[in-house]
C-alpha cells in the first residue's frame, strides 16, 4: 500500500497540482496586499475618505468607534467592509487568472481536428487512415 501511495504522490500531475496550490497561495498574498494597500486607499479617498476595512454594523448595545475596538471588546459586528475587500480581492484574482488563461490559449492554439471520412458501407465518420470501419467492421483497404 505504501508503494502504491508513493507512486500516486510522486506522479507528475499530483506534483504539478501541489506546486500550483503553493504558487496560488503566494499569489493570493500579493493580490491581497495590492487590494488592501494600493487599490482600496484611493477608492476610500474617492468615496469621501472611507476606510473600507473599518466599515461595520454594531450588533451590540455598547457604542464603539472602530472595528478593532469592537473586536477587542467582544462586541458582535457585521464587518461588511472586510467583506467588500474580500470581494474586490476575488475579482482581481479572477480577472488576472482570466487574462493569464486568455493569453496562454493564444500562445498555444488548439490542435487541428483529426481528418475524418465516411465509411462507404455504413456512412459513419471514421479516421482518414482507418483500414477497417470500427462501426460495421468492413475492410477499407483499397476502398476510396
């Protein structure tokens, strides 16, 4: 069982997936930093000097001025500003991934479709180089 697991774990596609997850996690940290430190401050300035990360709805009966003060006092809040940051973060990651896939697909166009012809006996599509029809099993050598 250990040998079987070792074969599975060291197979190329499993290692590729693990590397992708690790790079994705590191990329996510970069995007989160871009959102929190580069994009959200100008947006907050445009919308009247609002710090989105400090937007919350106080569900307790004790008034607090900041989200941190509410968290320190264990006051229940709905931190919709952090949610907005997460949504913007997600949209940026999704857009960057879309652009990457879009340009990679342009670099590597899809393989041409295989050439097919019709079997003269059953009229089903078959590969152009077939010598026997896989549908009706007719011999196709010497037949155009």
